[in-house]
């Protein structure tokens, strides 16, 4: 678009223009360092079109502002921010079409505030959109042609539009390349985080154990964790927990919490005191409002007694030898919420019973109709595999869960403490 009666005849400069465009396009295509490429290109482009100044504005990802990424001329306006529809640049981006303004003093769209802030005197403007497949990424702007009349013509607009298209493609490709690099970096970090998490899970011994666990992460890293540890006095420490949130932050809090628990459990005898110590530490150092729901306990095979504490976690299921169930509900808030609180302990002298611990990824999973499993469904899953040996029951529960068509977007972690004597 040319305002007023801007005109000009296409002159006979095809050879010179073709050489310039070919060289510039090759530079764009051969470099992924887009800032350096644009910086070199804009200097040469300003010189080629004999303009006093040139700049490249790019839309931010949220589309809320146009930002000058590169410029050439007497005034450095890099970082200058405009509203997406402000000035001639904004109009070029909004309409995705080139624009020549012969005399900015007669154009109401001209953003005079920029000249006022920089001291530069704009007389005429040529703007070309940076467009790829119909999507406008920003605009190339040229100011004040160094000729007798100081006006840009149709040859200038045609050349600017062609170069802007090549620049837009280079910007698009560079962004895609950076996204791929970032995705690969994140993938490797998540893979490493998962390996670290797996190394923190207990390794099943070769002999029989009263405690068994299973973790199914919904993503590369999990916010759930479980642990058990055979202590020197014959007791067995166990815990199952769920960290609020997802992703790397949850994984880091998981690693910190399980490390604290494992270290302190070696000297502890009471799960309530153990959770209190870990809770105070998390309240002192945790951030972003994250917390940990957890069930922790100690099992003494010699007496058949289990001491267990529930901090904000969903109830554990106690299955008596006769087949009836009881819930061991939470009596305290999650870890990391409030310092200096007590965690009540339930002491259960049991014989022939089992305790099933699980995270809400199981109970909140849904079938093909969207119906959640809930606690009653978890009990049915347990009953479907209760005849299996303790070491195989959790795997049996998961197999039945999958066969029944249940799915979840959350981590699933299960633990069995078998109290049979």
C-alpha cells in the first residue's frame, strides 16, 4: 500500500537486485544465529536502499507488543516496544501488507512519540511485513531515503518485500531449530531426573520381604515415591507419598523428602516424630506452596505390630484376615504446610492382615465411561489379586486395572505391607 499518490516506475535493476537477494538469502539460509544474521543484513540492506535508518520489529509470542530486535542508523532503538497496532509498523503487521508513507506529517497513523523519545526526524517510511505462510512475525522498517526527494518507490517496496520474506523464513527456521534444541535439552534432563528417581526407589532383595512397592509414572518424572528399609533391629521402615504439582519441581521435592526420610528413619522409632522432623525441615526450606502427602510407618515382624502415621494422604486400606476392610485415615495435614505440629500414630497389633497404600492416581482413574475407580473399586482390585503371593499382588492389581480399561493422567504408586505371620 502507498499512501497519498506515492508513485514510481520499476527501474531496470534486476541484475544488481538479484545478486544482492541471492547473497542475502544464502546468508539467511546458512545461519541459525538469527540475531547476528539480521544485524549484518540490516546494515547492508539500509545501505543498498540508501536509507538513513532501518529496524526489524518482531511480535512477542503472546502478540501483546512489537519489539525492535535489530536496527541500523544514527539512533539505537533496540528493545523499543510498540503496541501491536501502533504506528506504521503496527499497521503493516496488522494488515500483513507493505506500506509506503511519503510524508509522515500528513499521516495520522505515524507514531510521533518515537521521534520525540529518540530525537530522530522521520520524513518518509517504507515498511514490509515479515510473513511466513500467512503468519506475520513482525516488520522491516526503513526511514528517510537518501535521495533528492527522500522518497521510497515501488522498486524499493518490491525489494523490501522480497528480502522481508527471506528474513521471515530465516527467523521462523531459527526459532524452530531453537525449539528442537530446547526440547532435546529438556528431554535429556527429564531422562536424567527419572534415572535419579529410580535410583532412589528401594531395590527388592532376593529373600522374602513383608513390604512391596510399585511406581508407574504418568510422565518422564514422577511426583510419587515409596520407600522401605530393613533396619538393624529387625524392624522395617516404609513410606508412600505424593508430592503436589508435576514435573521437575515435584521431582526435586520428592528427592529431597525421600532422602530426609531414609536418613532419619535409621535412628527413629516413632513415625509421628519422624514426620514431624521432616515437616519442620520442609516448612523451613520449601517454596512455591508445594507440600507432600504421606503415610509412613514401622513394622516389627517379631511382634506383628505396625506403627503408622498419615499426613494428609488418602486412607490406607487395612485388610483383615477375614476379608473385611478398615480405613486408616489422615489425622494431620500434609508435610510442608505448617511447622511445629504433631502427627498422631496408630499402633496395630495385627495377625494375618495386610495394609495397602496407594496414591490418588489409582483411586481417581476412570474407566471408558469416565466413571472413577474410587475406594470401592480399589478394594475390588485388591480382592481380584489377593490369592496371589504378596510379591505378585501389586502387579496383579495393575494388570486387572488395565484389563478393565481404566486410565489416568496421574502417577500411580502402590505399596503392600503384609502382616501375615
